[in-house]
C-alpha cells in the first residue's frame, strides 16, 4: 500500500494507467519501471529516445538586483561565466566544503533558477534562505508550479524538433531557449542525466500532460522510470546525491573539480575549506569498478563493504548490472594513491568476497552534443 503522505507529480494517473510500478522516491510516488522493463527502457535511451517524468525535482527562482551575486555566494561554480540562455552544473556546500546538494543553475535575462534534487528541496531551500542576509533578492520556491520532462537519446533531437518551430538542433550543450513544444510554452534545455544527447523541457505543471502525450508512445519516446534513469546515469559516471555524494564528501573528492571555482572573485560557502583541501591534497577519491566475474551473477549493491588489501576501505556507493556492456559495475571511494585503473579490490556480496577492478569513469562514453 502506497504511503498517502507521498506527493504525486501531475502525470501520476498516466503512469498508473501505463502499468508503471510506483515506488517512494524523494518524498514522491514515482514510476520505477513500466511493463517493458528497465533493460528495454535503458536500451531505448541508448538507441532511440526515452522520456522521463522528473517533475519531482525542485526549482528555486532568484530575482532582484543582487541575484547574480547572491547565487555566486551560495553555489561553488562561477555564475559570472554564464550568459542569459546558459546553464551550469554546480553545488550547494556546507562551510566544511561538503555537499548540501548538487544542482543546476540557469541564467535568464531577469532571473536565475536553481534546480535541486527532490529529496533535498526543503533542506536546500532553508540553506539558501539562510544565506540571504541583506541581499536585495526575491527567492521563490516554484517547485509545485513547474513540471519537467527529460527526453533523452540519439533520436531526441529529431523528436523534439518535429514538435516545435524552435531550431533545437542549434541549441548547444548546457544552453537553453524558450518556445512552444506541441503548443506548450516551455524552456528547452540541452541537458540531461543519461550521458546521451537530449533535452529537459520545463513547463507549467498544468500543461505537462499535453506535452507528455505529444512526446511519449509508439514511434516516439519510450516511457522510462527511475530504474533506467539510475542505470543510465551510473554507466555515464554521473553522481547521485545520497549515494556517490553527500554531506561527508567534497567535490574535489568526488572528482568534480570542474564545478569548483576557487578564484571566481567571490566568496562562497565552503570556499575556505576547499582552498585548504586543495592545498593539503585529498586523501580519497571516487572511482568506478567492475566485478570481474563473467557473466555477472553477483551485483555490488549500495552499502556493500569494499575491501582493499584485505581491509575495509569503504562501501559500494552505487552499483548495478549495466545493460550496455553486461557487467556488474559500481562506485566507491579509495585512498588517492590507489584510486587508479587496475587496482584490485573485493566486494562482500552475500557473505562472499567477489573480486573487482578499478576502471576509468565513465563506464560508457558520453554522446552529448557539444
């Protein structure tokens, strides 16, 4: 029986009608898979096009004269490098330099929008509001007003392009534009969480059903759930908050140095701690691994113990069997001196230690259009 306190996206009834298996995730009741199954959904994204309802994500709007300076203060990437119509991957950090959350920042002509993980909406909102001080900004949590669909895969561009007058082929990676798709006013962002080319379409919550029906179905995009979203992002080496990154991990340890701009000319939360860590050097780093058993019969799941030279080194942060290369893969943290391809480790799976080997991330090359 589903917890009645769980929130639902505007497409909940459609997911149920399609026979999706619904599960709790981030405070929402979400589709984990449709009848076709995770592997079929995964392949649809790698080979054609898949569509995900990710309306559970949180959106915060920042307006006012100090909006750019304020978002510079609360995120670690350089908002000053963004022009209107550009987006960037970034993070909200604690004073210790660890993750409050990872996020996307979108810059419009007259506002910025910060997109955060569903499970962290309330925490992130409180964190941002606490930094406001005397800044001349207006903050709005618009999460309930906005719906979000992700259309991902090599055929995503042709599909979205067939439903709009906007020249989506001309939108570069991590850029966005505003326009109508299937008659629905959206902003169309060339971003995603799969390693494939594709778009994320933000629209009013009341309009998303029309957008879904135009994009999903036979000959269009395959409906995909959270299960395929997870296998796709793990193959692509993309981190998940609560697994690969959390409030004990810094971006430098997670290999996300590119989102940390220590010299951006603005003080941000966590700056001092990250400067110190960069000077002293990190002691551990996130790595990918494959279980060496072939074919894969044992899955290294989140929370399983990881051993290096006979001693526990960490736990499996993320783990699955990848449909693309038919291998059991995962991530973990290892001492930086041994966090390199070829290092041998063991994963304790059902009371037995399975041999595994560190490999270079990502497991599957990205095919985003740059």
